[in-house]
């Protein structure tokens, strides 16, 4: 018998509205699954079973009145632990915020909470969202439900693993350079990075403010459409949020892709792309053509410089954003006697930040320093402009661009821990979309020879989410993979 926690949110919504299930039953199913698997997956840092049960009961009581409820009502969700939740610990996967309890909610959760979503936990992540494997968390790595010796991807690995293993029906994460799409790909779920500014960043604890984007994890494209509709929209508390009308993302979702212009990005089948990834992506491109899309090749000439530009821009913004952790206002404060406030701050940051965060702070501080700003940060921003123009030219000829999401499937825990460059290359296909601010989605498109999921990335122009979701829906329906991680065998 299928457990409620293994259904999609859309399926559950239908059953909740028909009275076939209660939110309490769905919530208990997710909580039982966490009890069963999370001692091995380690996706959830802070479980919130009491909050979940209270919210589920409230949804069920409201349902008894016969009133119409929102599409997300009663559905269990987890939030990446960089999203502030009032009264619930929010650590950013860091010792420096290990005991921090925010006095406010992020806008993303405010909107979902107001619509009746059920919070079952806060998820593990790379410290301050800096990483591609979830090994940088101060609280230990997350394990991939498809192979417990492999990474789930990062930085939102806990959110991806929780959805893949049924501990939640959907999840929120953050995507600064691929931190939703890459773990979604490695864990075999759907991950969306929307247009920059479409979802409010208020209450998303900052890594790199011009790149950070709240994103979603689901097990179907339809669920992604539902969740995006609940989250999108202008927020007066976020000056970067877009003042644009929010369409019904379900409208036209099933209309197919006859005549859609699909551009295959240069390098999709090049060096560094694993054979299993290459084969699945090539087969998916063929399926898009068979579904009626007009497929051609497209070049993003400056994308080869995206990785270098990103690792100047993101650390520079991080060095500024993380300066607030000074041991004075909140978070960790190093104990002992200190000669002055500078010594106290130095000791606090030395104890509170992990190695990767320190590396990026130093990179960013150097790039912003007097005499080097123009040569490094300034040049990186010029490259960013060139990449934006590359996308604009590409979208003049194509409606959607496709590529692998990650050049590889999930790699071993520890395999790249001592090789930062190899780790950074995990995001080579995802970073350009962040620099350009365009929306991108990953959907599972097959398994490699080791039985690990492969993700296909689709990218659209700014505010092109409806076309993006329609293309993803068509391919998802044609593939009909029905993936289920090995950890759930017999569960």
C-alpha cells in the first residue's frame, strides 16, 4: 500500500479535498518516514513534529467548515535552514548560529503558512549555503537516499534528500549558483530556480544578495507549479522583489510543446560530462523533438567564464554579508578573556565559521580590497553582463535552452573534499542562470549505469516560468520514470 508521504502534493490535495485523507494522516505519514530513514539520511536538523501536528489539526478543523482552502493547505513541507522561522532554530548549518532563534518569519514561509502548509522540519545544508555536496555543514553531511555513501548535492542537500525519501512532500531551498538544481538532480527530484526576484528573499539569510534565490523541491512539475503560485509575488519588505503579475502557473501546463524552439547548449555532451549523464540527456533531447519541439544548437560564448566570475562575485558579497556575525548582537560569542573587541570577534569567527566559509570570506575580501577591486570584482561584473547578453541573443532564437544539470551523478562522500576546484565544477551548468537571473528547472531524465539519477536542466527567459514548466511537464509525462530511491525498498 502506498504511504501518503509518497504521493505528490497534487494527488494529496485531491484526496484532502475529497475527504479521503486528513492532513493529520498525511503529516503522521511523513513523521513516521522520518523516524524510519533519517537516522541514515540525516536530512533534517530541527524536526518540528509538535508544530506540524498543531497546524495539521487546524487545517482539518477548517476543512470541516466546508470552506475552500488553498492548494498547499495540509501538505507537509520542510525548509532549508537558511530560511528564518519565528521561534524555531535557524542555524544556516553553522556553529556561529547554532542557537539562533529568529524573532520573525521569512516571507516565503509567511505565505505558505498563511495558506495552511504544514512545517515538519528545517533541513541540513552546507554552511551558509556554500557548497555543492552538503559536506560543509557543521552538523555533518547528508546522505543521498539513492546511495548512502554518496553526497546528495548541495547546498540544499537536506531539502532534496527529504523530498526524495518521503520525509516531506515538498521543500524549499536556496539557489545561489545551483544549490537547488544540483541536489535535485543528484536526488532524482524536480528543482526550480525561478527568475531572480520572483520569490521574496526577505528572511533568507544572505550568502550573495545579487544571486540568492528561493527555490522549490517537489516530485512532480505540477507540484512545482502549485508551489510557485503560492510563493511568487511582490513583497514590500524586499526591494529586489519583482512588481509583476503572478499568472496561474497551471494554466496551459498540459498544452504540449508542438513547435517549441529548444536550443541545446554547446558543451552539453563535451569533456567532463559522464557517459551516463550524456546518454540520458541526449535521449531526452530526442524525446523533446519527438514531442514536436524544433531542436537546434545554441552557443553561450561567455559561459566558459561564468565559473570564474561567480567565484569572485559570490565570495565578495559573502564577505560583506557575513561581517554581521561579530559575537556582539546574536549568535556565537567565543568565551574566555579577550584583550579587546577585535580579539573577541576574531576568536568568535575562528570558532564559528567552517573552512569553506573562511575560504570564501578571504577570497571575497581580497577581491574587494583597494587596488584589486577593478581587476577582480569589477571584471567579474563585466563578464556577468556579457553572459546576460548571451542569454538575450539565445532567447531571440529559442524558447527554451537545455543542458545537463550536473556533469556527473552523485559522487562519493569525501571524494572531492580536498579538491575545491573539482567541487566547484559541479555547478558548471547551473551558475550561468544565476548570473543572468533567468529561471531554470531540473527534472529527472534517467538513471546511469550505477542506478543513480540524472537531471536535465531547462532554462527560459526572465519571467518565462510558464513556458519552462510546460516544457518540463511534457517531458516528465513522456518519460514517466516513477523513480523510487533504494532506501525505500520494503518501506
